[in-house]
C-alpha cells in the first residue's frame, strides 16, 4: 500500500473515521444478526465496493488467504462433529455429517467472511496519512498512529528489502529457480539478513525520530487537515447507535427466559 | 535572525567509548563553531567523524550509547560529562532545535510515515505543537530555501538522491537551528546536485547558522571553510580494539592544505577522488595504475603518448562499431602511466559482449510500442576483452546502474543479447552467470547481508571452489582490499569506506571473468581508493575484464583504457 494520494480523490472524501465506523458497525451488526442471508449480502456489498474502488485485485486474494483455512476448519469442526446435529446425512465412525452442523458451519463461515471482507476493504482503501492525522487530532498518542502507519507500510518495505537481499545473493552465486522448493530454500537464506537489516534500519531511524521531537510528551499539531463534514459525523453517530441497538437486541433476544438471575 | 543573535557551540572530548568496547572511538578533540562560520572536520573513513557529529548534535546520548568524558557548551549552557551516572542528560528534541544534524544516509533522517515532502518537512514542527499557520509558513520558507518548492506534494520515496539530501537538510533547518552539522553532504551527488547543496549551505551561513562539515574529502566545499580540523583514526574499526580517532591538526585551509596530517588521515585531495595531485598522493596510493600528475587537457594529448601495449586491434569487433564505442581512448592513453597493459590477445571470445541491447522500465518493459524516449537503454553495443578496463560515465539517472545489471541478468534486455565469455545468458539464472560476472552494487549496504566480515566474503564460495579452498579465497580477497584483521567484525559496524571495500572483496573472491563496478569510488577515503585501484589493476593484469560506472569523469579518464558516456540510452566514446 502506498502512502500517496489515491486516484479516486475526485469523489467526496470519506473521513477515515467514517469508513472505520462503517466497517466496524457492519461487522457488529452482521455478528449480532447471525443471519446467513444478511452475512452474504454484506460480503457481496463489500466485494462490490472493492471492485468499484479498484482494490478487488488485492482484497480478494488477501481474503482468500485468511478465509480458506478458516472456513475449512469450520467445515471440519462443525460439519463433521456437531453434537446437537439430528439430521445425519453421512457417517464414518465417530464423524457424522449433519444438516444442522453444516448449517452452523455455513452461518459462521458467511459471518466471518463478511467481517473479514469489510475490514480488508477498509484497510485497502483508507488513506493511511489521513487516518494517522485524524488519530493525532483525537489526542490518541502519536506513537500509536506511527505504529499503525509503520505496520501498514511494513509489507512493501519488507518486500523491497527481500528483493535487494535476493539480488545480492544471486549476484554471489545463489541460483533461484522457478520451483516452489527452490524459492522457499532461497527465502530461508534471506530471513536472517532481513531481520538484521530491519533492526538496523529501526535503530538508525530511532535517533532521527528522537531528534525531531517524536518522543517528546505534550500536545501536538497536525499539518495535514482532514475534512470532517457534519453529515459524516451524523452518519457515524447513527451507525454507532444502530450497532449498539443491534447488540442490545441480540442480548435481549437470546436471554434465557424464565431463568432467575 | 542575524549572526549576532546566534549562539556558538563548543565540544571538548577527552574520550568517548561505546558500551562494550575497551578503547575510545574518539579522544583528545575540541571543536568550536562560531555563528555563520563553516568548520570542516576532515578525516578518513572510520576516524570518528560521524560519532563526533552525533555527539555534538545530541544523537548519541552520553550514558545511553557510551561513556563520554568532556563537555558541551551551547551559548550560556555548559554541560560537563565525567562518565558518571549523574551526568547531565540531553533531551534530543530540545537540543536538536538548536543543533541540527543531517546523517550521511539522508533517508535515515525521514520519518517514513509521511505522505508528502511538505508533511515530512512539517513532522518536527508537529511534534513541537507548532500552530498550523506557522507550520504552513515555515514549510513554504524552508522549501524555497532548499529548492523543494516544486516537490512539496511528491512522495518522499520517489525523490532522487540530491532531492532527498535537500529534504533531509530542510527537515533539519526548519526549526531554525543555530548550528547545522552535515555528515558527508555531497556523497554520491552529481555536479548539479552538489552545487544545489553548496548554495544552500552558503545561504544558511549568510543567515548566521554555524555549519560543521564532516567530510573525507578536502573538496571545493571544504575549501570555503573558515577552519579545518583533521581527525585521524589510524586504521580504526569498531570492534577490533584498534586506536580511536583524535585531532592531529587544526588551522585554516591555507595552513593545512597539502599537510602530512591530511595525507596520513586519508583525506582525499582537493580536486576529487580521481584527481590526485603530486602533493596529494599518499605513499600507499602509488603503484601501477595510480596516476601521479594531474589531469592533462585534451590540447596536450600527443599521439606518441599512446602506448601500443594498451591497444588491441582485435578489440575492435564489427558488432561494436555501430555505436563507435570501440578501441582505446587516446585521451586515456595520454594520461601516463595509465592502467596496466592489456595482455596479448588470445584466441578465445571476448569477456563480455552486448549486442543491440534495449531496455525500459515500466509496467511491462517488454511490451511492444513503448515510446523510444521512455527507454533507458537503446541499441547498446559493447565489447569488453580480457584485461581491459572500461569506464562508463554519465549524470545521475542516465541508466548506468541499469546497464550494469544487464551484465549478470538481474535485468533482462527487452531487445538484443548479452553474451558472457562467448555464451548468451538469455534464460540462464543470475546465480549461474555469477560464476563469470562479479557485480559491485552502488550501495554496499545492498550487497552485505551476513553476520561477520569473513562469512560475508565467503558466501557462495564453496560451490565455486569447494569447502577446502573457500575460506582461503575469502581471506585472500579481504587481504587484497586491506581488510585483514576485521574478519570477526559485523559488516554494519565497519565504516562506509570499509563496507564498500568489503563488498568489493566479496566480488573479487569469486575470481570472475568480468568485474562490473557501480560507482566504486563513492565513500572511499584515500586509503580506500588506493586499495580499490590496486585491486582493479591486479585483476585486470590476470585477464579480468573490468567495467566501472562512475559519475567522476576525471577518475574515469585516469583509470580506464576506454571511457564511454551513457546518454539518452546510448553509449558513445568520449
């Protein structure tokens, strides 16, 4: 992810908190509702927005990496071993495939998919400098914003560094072939140099950050201004209320009736 | 602010020792900086210049980084350090508001989390809670001063070396410090970039800022200094327990120019790395291939001065004639004694051959129809024979490094063919080509990745020479560049000059047929230059073909059989 301005800046800018609130509320409401069609709708909406924003090419592979093992484990855990399951579809020894188990796995799977997609959509579309600036404006420690920004820029930085180390090693006789095994073997040789280089970088940068007053306590100002129109503030308040209501409704709805508290 | 309101800085170092080391890295040094003055601290690589600068600027905290005995005096404030736990502690943020430091690696100055040049400039002000309106004015003023006004919206990661250096200086001066300390501010800048930085320093001095220049070259900028201090670290390497740096001479440039102390310290002569005047040659720098007299102008070239031994008629290949980059340069031959003679032609193929090579960066460099002006290399032909030394020059960004990366396949040509020892390398893995091509990267830190100097030099040698011989080859290569005795040190602990020599040793140890050197002189002090020159000449004498890329034309002219210029994607002889 780059820190630069994005090419869709022509649209009315979305305050980072508005996007974050929308993502969080969507996740909360989906979880509270625990209703597969809603989960599927939220997931589809996230995919649609990702395509519209031109980030589907990054959101979907990332989602696949996270969701494939998760959904598989849900399927194995609940699809095969669901004690409450009545309708047995197939059975191998202690493993029983029940309709209820499959239904539960499907519900959990779609819910997780929706949550993962909305948060990935947020993290791939948010302007990191705007987010850091907005956080600093809310008296959140700047170190938090710095760590957040560094984390989001770490992956590209690591990729660049790994590429340099690979070039240096290839130049000195390491043969990297196309196969996965060859690449994994090369990666093993690059890990120690990578970690050492990142630590070295961090050390030299820390002195400069200190000298530029980053470690000092006290108030800070922000050069970057992030517009926060009143309409977006109202939207955030409404979304938070709606999410809170959904949670309350969920608690009330599933409260065991007739059990003395 | 005028010069009269500015304060002065004085540092007196009895000794500074890094934690975990026995001997001080600096001792017996006093530096005073007056408002509006330029003080040049000159010394070879590893003499402790950067440590001195960081101590003055509060980047190294006494007690935290090491044991400091001495004093720091800024205006009315006097801080005494005795190496005791109750020593005063410097607040780096407060101190740097008045004493700013720009490190040798300009990128290390940047926060790396700001999206634009303007925000990066403002970072230090934000942390000091400067009101936004003041910040906007300060950014505008600093940008104008550093020539960054047109770049304020750019992502700092996309800046060139010169622009990055000016941004780092802008970040340092935006708080209007009284003192500015610059560590090798001109390293790896071409003439245009260096001129911009020099102008900036002049304007800061005019406004009353006291400037300290830490440099291993007594160059044009150092010549403007009011005061020179020579720091000599002997052959210091952190972690090897050798003597630390100490001041061996101080005075005006006129008093110290050409002094024995300057030469002993390994300071490069006043006319640049390649141009070693008679008085500037250290004893170690003499020998084959090292030129004594200063550069001879074109008008004084005598055809008779061209030594026949340096010319190989067979070096002129039909394929190389297209861009007329063949044959020895008479100008190079005139700079006697010049490099060692090229060995007698053998029946075998040339060491390296480029035939019609074209290349362009972009989303897909191989796509047809890429406009010609977007191409970095266009129809490049080059033939290099065993024992030949070729220099490729050109301004920053001309594509010199791109050309070198084609030699071993790190970059693949979109058109044409690269042949090493008579065989095309198309489809051959880089690691395999590496047996014949040794590539020295422009930035040694990109080349070094191991834990110790010996492991670094020995990487990949087992496959080439077998287990029994690998370590011996590595040690011999380290000895060839003067790094014997540093085998156990961590490469990152070496001085910049020695890091480059270590990178060179890793290449030499492989005994390749072709040496490709990217800006090999940058960052080297006089001792390092001598080691480089003797290593190159020795390699060429044993039949290794050498192609070196350098922005230093004078150095190229004196140390190569042929000098080529890369311009508009094409090579031409100059």
